[in-house]
């Protein structure tokens, strides 16, 4: 069930105070303790990877095997398409490079080439970024990779500052046209007591800071959003 967060509660989140807890193996619930960590298999790596989805301003190299005159370096335009010789604009927004290569091959194969072999590679990823702000060392926009997580994004911003409140890390996301927010405890993630959530392009991460404390009433109201996305009232 969705919870609704008011602006007052949101400000209270950023002003709260809690002492980070230390690592305690007895409290670990989000990982398995092992004295001998085996190397990840190829299947393990594939399971955690997410295919990159193309967005506006991404730059691509398109190659048609055996037809070098059609090879191009292109950029996804503001409408989410790439333009190529003979076939014109091809929708690319949200596609993987493999999916786009298939679309291009179908377009060329329909009228111009017999069984074209097309490869598309990402040369510069521009569109897939996440904002990291608040009590971090270097606030700013950072690149999202196929396996980006909350902890990795904060690490890209060179970690949290001394004033950071680790239990007040907010993750904002637009889903189906609605602005959503979830609250996470970075200390619990670091300590293995909570799962490190994935982050996606256009997410915004705000690390809270301040010396105030949340009252019991505010904590009760915020309970539904601890690690769970809820609708944010503008």
C-alpha cells in the first residue's frame, strides 16, 4: 500500500539524527557469512548486470558488415531516434544496443540489403546519470552503469561527510509519471542488514544531515517508507 509523504515530514527526515551502528555478524540478514569467498561465476555476473538502455545524446557506432559506406557514428537525438543513410530515423529510446541493431538490420533488409549483419556499440554514454546530493563529499551527476546501486552511487560522490545521517538517505524516482521516494539506512546496508538497492537513470539520491531529532509521531508516519517507495506529494 502506498504511503503519502508531506513536505513537513520530508524536511524532518533531513533534520533527524541517529548514531551509525557498527558491523555485527549476528545481525546480518541481507548476506551470507563466509570464511572463504569464492570468485563470482559468469552466471553470477550476468545475474547482477542490467543491459544499458539508450537515451537522448548517447553516441553510437553503427557498422554494417561488408558495407563500409553505410557505417556511421551517430547520436541519439532529442526525440530518441538515430538517423542513418537510406532508412532515415530509427527509434532508439529505451533500446539496448542489441535491440537497436536488430531494428536497423530489419530496416535495411526490408528494401536494400540481403540478410544484413549489423553491430551497434555505445561509444559515449551521456543520458544515463543519477544525481547525488546532500551530505556527500562531491555532490553532482554521476554515470549509471548496468549494475549501479545506492552504495556505489554514494561512493562515486566520494562518500558521505561527517555530518551525514546514514539512516536518512532518500532515493527519488519517477515511476509511471509519479514522483516516488524511499528512505534507506546506509549503515544497515554497509552492515549487511539491508539489501543495497539498485539505482537507475534519472534517480536522485539525497543524504540527510543536521543535528535535530525526529519525534515519535514522525517516526511512526515514516515507517511505511523505510526502504519502500511511496508517492511524494508535490
